[in-house]
C-alpha cells in the first residue's frame, strides 16, 4: 500500500481512529491559540516600546529646539538687519537715467505718493495685443511713452521732485502652463520706482524680495500704529488684549513686520538721497526720510492718494452703474460697440461647450468668426432675450454639389469649401459689460471715465478697449460732420448762445437729435435732411431755453408730491411729468402711472398702467430721479406683461371655467421665455362634499400630498396668448404649463403649509416657480383646518401603531432568543463531535470563526405578532409559523406595500415550531 491510498476503517477501528484524530485536532487548536496569544503579547510589547521611543525622541527634539530656536531667531534677525542695510546701500539695485534735463531747485520738496500705479492702466499702450495691454516684457515701451511728453509724465508723477512706484500690470497670465503663468505673474508684480527731478527721470529697481503691491505709505489708520508703536486697543474678540498673552505677541509680531516693511521703503529712499545725485541739488541741511521734523519742515511731502481715492472718489456715477443704465435703454436701430475678444465673452463659450470654436451667442454656433471689435454694429432686431447684430463671414463653409470651375455641368463629389454667403449673427444683451451703446453715450462721458484712474483700474480689461474704440468712432463721426456742426454752432450763436463752449452745446444737441430719431449715420451729404435736422435742433434749443426760464425746482417739488414717485422729467415738448410705479403690480419695474405736472404746480389725472419705450425714455430730460428709475424696464414688450386689470379679468375667466370651487389661482412666467405665460387654478372637487369644512378626516400625514392617494383638489391650466394683440386663454397640459399637479409642493413658509406656489416674500431661487395671484383665503383656511384634522388622526393612529409595535417586540424578543439558543446548541453538538467533550476551552474561539446569521428576523416575528394583536387573536402559546400563516391571510395585511414583510408569506423554517411566551415584565 502506498502513500495516498485510502485505508478502510471499520467497526471499532473506525471509532478509535476518529477519537484519536479529534483529540489530536483539539490539541493542535490549543497550540494555535497559544501561539496567537503569544504573538499578540509580543505585538503589544513592541507597540509599548515604540511609544516609549517616540516619547524619548519627541523629548530630545524639544530639548534641541529649545537650544536651536534662540540661535535661529538671532540668525533671522541678523539676516533681516543685513538685508535692510543692503537695501540702504543699494545692493541688488539698478538706477537708470531714462531722461536727462534740468533738475528742480534745491528747495523743491520731495513728494512720496502712496498709491502703487499700474503701467498698463496709466499708459494704455499695446491694448491691441490680446486686449490685455502691456506686461513686464514691455517696460521699455512704457518708459518711452513716459519720456516722450510732459503730459504723459504729469499723469503719473506731476510733482517736480518725487517718487511713485509702478508695477507692469495686474492682468494675470493665461498661457495654460501653470508654471509659466506663475513666473509671468511674478514678473508683472515686480516694483519699478519712478524718480523725478525736474526734467530728469530715473527708473529704480531694488531687491525683488521687497514687494510693494498696493501702497508705498501706510494708510492713516495704520500710521499711528506703525510709527508711534501704539498698536493694540482691542483683540479679535473685541476684548482688551492682555499684555504678555499669546494674542499680544502674535499681534506684535504682525505689527512689527508691517512696520519694518514701511521702514525699509523709507531706507531705500534715504539711500538714494545719501548715495546718488538723483535728487540733487538738495537743501544744505540735507533730507531725512526717517525724520518727522523734515516732513513738518516741508522738505518731504507724503500724498495719501490711495486712501483719498477710496474715501472720496470723483463723486460721479460709477462706470458700471452708468453702463448698466444706458445698456438698459438699447433698442433695435441703435448701434453698439464692443470687445468680443474680452474674457467675459470668451468665458461664455467655456461654460457652454467644450469645443473651443462653439459659442452660445453666435449663429451658427460652430463658427469661429466673431464680430469685429472696436467698430460700430447695428442692432437689427430682438432675439434670444437680447438683440441681434450681423456681420460678414470670412471663413469657409462646406457644401455639396459645388460646380467645378471652367467645366459647365460638372460638380464635385462630396463636400467642398466655399465662401459663406449668409452673414453670421451674434446676440447682445444689456447685461454685457464688454458692450457700450454708441448712440447713447457722449464724448464727454467717455473721456471722463477713461481719465478716471479708479475706473480704469476696476474695469481695465472690459472697459478700456471698448471706451477707446467708442471715442475714436465718436470723434471720427464728429469730424465727418464738421461742416454741419459748424453751421449749427453759428445758428445757435445767432439764437443767443455763448460762443465760449459752443462745441459742447452743439455736441449735446446733435447727440439728442440722433437719439430721438434713431439716426446712426453722419450728418453730411444730404442737404434736405440736414436742413430738417437743423430746424429740429434749433427748436430743441429754444425749448430748452424756455424750460430753463421756468422754475424747474418748483416743478420737481410739485411732481414729488405724487405717491411713490421715482422720477420727474421734461419731454421734448417742454411738458413736465411725474412717474410712479403702478401700485400692486405683479410684474415689477414695468408699468408706470404718469402724472402731468403743470406750470402752476398743479397735478393732472394720472395715466395708469403705462410703459415707456426706450426711445421715449432716452428723449426725456430727467430733472430728478431715485435709484428705482435707473433699474426700470424701458422698452418692455407689451405683449409679454399684464396689467392688474388684465390679470383680474383672466383670473375671473379661469375661475369660471374651473371644476369645483376655486381655492387659488397661480401664475407662472419665465423671463427667458416671456411669451409663455400660464395660469393654473386649484379647486375643491371632493365628490359629495361642498367644502373642506364638511370633509371627513382621513388618516394621512399630509392629505394633499400626491402619495396620500387621490387628491380632492382639481388642477387645470391655461396658456395666455397675446400674439394677436388681444389677450386670450387656451387650455394647456398641466405639466407642460409648469403648473404642479400636487397641491403640497413648496415649503415656502405659507400660513397654509405646503402650497403649489412660492410666496413673494420667501427666498428667491434660480428656478421659475408659480406665484399666487388670487385666493379664497376663507376656503384655504378651512382646507388648512381639514388638513390639520387629517394629520391629527394620522398622528393618533401612529401613536397607537407605535404602542402596538412596541408590545409586539416584547413578545418577539424571547422567541428570537430561543431560536438563537437552539442554533447555538446545534452548533455546540457539532463542535463536540469535531473536538471532543474536553475542548470547552476552545468553544469561544471556535464561535469567532463562524459567520453566524440570526436564525430568525426579530422584525418578522414582531410583525406576525402585531397582526395577531391588531386582529384580536391570541399570541401566547401559538407557534410563530401559525401566526405567520394567519398574518398573510389577515384582512389587516397591506399586501401592496413594497419591501414590507406583508408582501410574502413568511417562512420561519426549522424554527417555525417555536411558541410565543409571555414576556417577563421589566423591572
């Protein structure tokens, strides 16, 4: 017999052999457990020793740090001192004479300007290269621009002796290479110090570690903190900072760093005075930038131009507000000028499609063509919630059946590139910050904003290219109209106008005439038309002079007596009007009540529910207005909006057509699809019950929720059609109309609970939600009361059900324990067979190796017991399987509940014979 052959064991041999194997197996298991125990002890000992070593290492590290920290602190301070001295001595410094000339007298004070200027924003050079202006690669071009004229120099540094710090640009690099962009951005933030001494100009650069981003001098609120060391008043908690506390030292370290930064700037300037002839000649007694005495003596002037510009501004309308106000007056027939290479326009494409040539504003959207930047474009119509401009395409398109040149009758197979014959189009919206309404702006306004340093800085990329192009277009147009404007000027002087400043008067009147007549061409070449224009311009001038003779302030005061007035203005005929929002309007900022203001101060009867066209609004001379006027919707399409009388008529119609008793009428209107306005009516339609007050209570948490069953609320929808000029209603599908078929939809805080409309005073979200336009509040109150009664009944039934469920679990737990005991007994019998009767010390370890499942699900036992309790059947002494069979056939079994045990007959298997016993009462 060889190894691997089976040896037959029979009779007593088989029994004795099995007993020997069981004994050996148990002994091997004991040895395995002992080895596991020893391994765990060794691992615990290793972990303990490692923890001790870590603690010893941490202690040694702390002791070494206590020795090293003072040394490192001293080295850091010495390095700071050495760097500061190097700044004074001019190490890593370059000082270049960029323009020579006569220096300023010795007694001329040296001016230090606080604000850090930006070369690109000051010079506006190279704006055609990517529309981002110059960067660090073009500093030499900025120096050339600066030195070529005193006008350019005075814009940057007007004082005869002084210094201003500049950086190349604040426009971040966007090459797509993160490392390259970081390097370019660092170069663009490098500080350049412009020093002026009469006609002499120097450009200074210092160690690049001395970064000056916003200010050369501290702001006034920092000045005492920085130079007088009175740094602390209150901490972050608004409680006095306790000297010596951690917060005290932290704040002191921050303040010291800030103080040292400004001190180093002064040391650089002092080094220039002491080491170089840049500001020579100097007073005999010298100049000390670190001395308050020299500042008081007038040798040094500190100009807080950064802080003054923040606090004061220029007092005018901010550019962004001005642009939004004028863009809101756009209408077909006017011209716009824009920069379609701007980041804002490009970002629209990036959000729209991953294809680099696609753009949501372009048609076709796959063309890579863009409107030409910096040239006027005519608004040819309305489209896509905005206006459409069109331009000639220069790209090629692919077409089939293209004729073969010089071969009549022959055509190419497949697609061939040909020149596009159809113009491309682009959507322009009033919210676009890269667009200006060319016909609504004046040259004076454009020059004012372009000259504003703060406005240039805020809107450098979006504003500067567009304004410069608009100015060029306006000036070119005025030059083309030179003869006509000269004629108008002479006629106005003949009317009594002052010859001084006549160009501005002519420009204003020509601008008015073009806007009033939507004229977008130069006034030259057509004698008959020019005569008509001249007559109307002179008439307008006379009207303005006559209006000026009237006490405008008195008329404005009279107009402001109108309730809710937002503007008082004079029209082209010299009549005065007061404008106030129509009361209770659901469509905000559309309808106005217009009241005539007579010369004697009396008020006429208001014309209610009026809209103003952009042309009419633009022609008004507004004498007074509040902020609501600037945001008003001029030129609103009348077919897209409803007055309250019109809305009341439509509400009455849908109520008359409703099934049942009307509870509420809602309205849905999407500004993106203004022509699609819908109404929905919710009616009480419970069969045989006329009112919610008479409805029987139902067991439902929210009886109006769609999951609660058939709703007693009927829903119908109508679409508003105003295309023919007459407002009509037509039935509509509820879902397609955007009306909810479920009354319990939104939790907007209504006093009636969840409703299918969103309250006007609730938080506004981006999606379009219906709003309430009519309601029977008494009926809604009755419905709310019925809803509450149903909820109360549901709450009571839930309490009863919870109590019954708790009681059922008390009976189920002993059954589950009995099943568990039976399961373990069977497993233990098998264990004894495998390991012997003397192996109880291995039992617990053996159990851990078994992935035991609960023999019966206690929730299933509880369910069958609960059904028996609900049906009034006995439970104690019954087997769980008999209870399961009875539960499945019980009328209380809701077999349609998905995932519930009631959907199937529960089979307890080998444990079905277990009987329910009386549970032991809790102590």
